[in-house]
């Protein structure tokens, strides 16, 4: 039976709790016979229209509640599109939002192999390919493989070293088992509660250390540099470049993820340096932008964090990060911070770290020329000093010219 699913979707209130949402669906079923997976004349379900909304307004009224009520993510419309493909084809710049939506679809049972590779945006391509590979791998599991894999994960979570060793001695391939949430055994062994000996045992048998979970996090993302011994063991095994390059749903590689999230008392600078040297100067510069918290990263100024950030920044700069690394508009961190309306203490930190206020963006503006009235006083002494040096250089040049004439 065909329903006007778009009109039905518009009736849903984004502020409803799941109980109210469930009640509304029951009432609709009683009065119209509508069920959550009914389609309209175009073959679209309510979930398709929710994703259409997400594309148009960059928000979704009720995608997640729809899943909780049994919406099927695998249904295709008359054009052969799943609801997720509606989002992916939008080519939206809201990368993090799209990643979250993709993760929800994965969690609620969408087979990513249904998605045409041509519609997958570049920032999600690596994640999609990995998940499709894991799905192929999981399809090949026998019932016995699943039972052994789940038992191994339970033993890891219980810190049962004896049974972990026994299982891996009999079935070494069980170390690469991936559960229903796409988390590998190694991913579970990275949790803080799990003993180092168990982590080492799993790592020794693991053939792929680059596996990602449903949020795109690798083992290095999860360890977060806060577990010194485990991170050190992971770095000592012959890690492929993908481990350091892969980005999670926050669009951060492992280094960016770590330096933004780690607490000051958990940071081991030798370990940070050991990870940082695996990255190119360009990647390090992006990480530096993340840790110093430019407005585009949404971090507010905090004195305790600020001191911690400066320590990390110095390590990254020593490893090759460029404090003057420009974005696509030619703007450096100093340009972005100078334009902030209120008095911005970060400007002094950036200048202390060697940021150059003379650099021009693509429009020809320096950080000084972009500075808001509240921050201009921080640049005035530098401009005056530069003007004095220029004047002295001019006088010296004129004197030299005069001598040559004589």
C-alpha cells in the first residue's frame, strides 16, 4: 500500500522523545495502516525523506529515532538509491555530520557493499573500503569462528590471560576477528582496563593492526597516547603507513585525535615525539592547528589547556610542523586568531612560537591588517619596530649610495 511518506515525515516533531515517536507511529498505523517501512509512489520511505531533509538543511529531524522504530536502511527507491546514498550524493561539506549518519546506517544493518563506489566521497572512501572488506571477511566466518571470536573478546574484557593464550595457541587467526560493531579483538585490547600482557599477546597474533571500528578509529586513535606501554608496543611492531594516515569520523588522523583529546597529566612527550616523526611536515602542521585551537576547531580559551597546548606545540614544531602553515585561503593560524572580536590571548602564544605577522593571505591581508580593534594593540609594537628597522635600513642604504657617488 502506497502512502504519502513525505507528508507523514513532516508531521514528526524533532523534539519528541522515542516514546512519543513510538506512540505517534502506533496512532498512524491504527488510523491509516502506515508502517515505518512503507513507500510512496517514488519508492521512498520516511527514512529517505529524513535524509533529503538532512541534505537540504544539514540537520535531520528523526533519522536515529526512525532506526530505533525499525526503519530498514537497505530499502531502495525507484532510482535504486538507499537513503544513505541520498546523503552521499549531496557532496556536502559537512563531513563530520555525514560520517555520523554513515555510522548510524552501518550500526543498524546497512550492507555498505550495496553502495555504488562512485557516490562515496573521498573523505569516506578509505572507511567504506575497509568496512566492505570486513563484511566480506565476516561472511566467510563459520559458526565456530564466530563462537571462538566472541569467546576471545570476552576473555580480553575479563583480563583472562590464561584463556586468551589458550585460544590464540589453538586458533591464531582469531586475533583478527571482528565483532558485530566492527571492533577487532585488538580494538578491545586497547581499552585502559585491559592488561598490557593481554594486549601484547593479541598484538603478536594480529595480522592487521590498521583496522577501524564503526567510528573510524584505529588502535592508535583509541590508545590516545595516554597508555605509554601499549602505544610503545604498537609502534615497535612494523606498522604500515595506513595506521598513521587513516582519519576517523571527526576527520582526524591518530596524531590530531590524540593531541586534541589527551589530558596534560597523561602526556608523555617522548611518546608524542615517537608518533610525530611518522608524519609529514604538512600533516604535523594540521595537527598543530588542531592543538592550538583556532576558532575553526571550536575550542575556547582555557588557561590550563593553553599551557598544555604550548608544550605539545613545541614538540610538533621541533618535529617539523610549520606555525605559518596556510589554509586554502592563504590564512595562517595568526590570521584566524587576529580576526576574533574579543581580546585573544592565543595571539601572544602564536607570536611566541614564531608566527610571522607579515605573511599575506591570497587577498593580500596580513594578520595585523585583519586584527580586530580588541587585538590590534598586540601587533602595534611589532609594526613600529619593523618600521624603525626599515627606516634604519633606508638611512644606511642612502649613506652607502652617497659614498659611492663621492
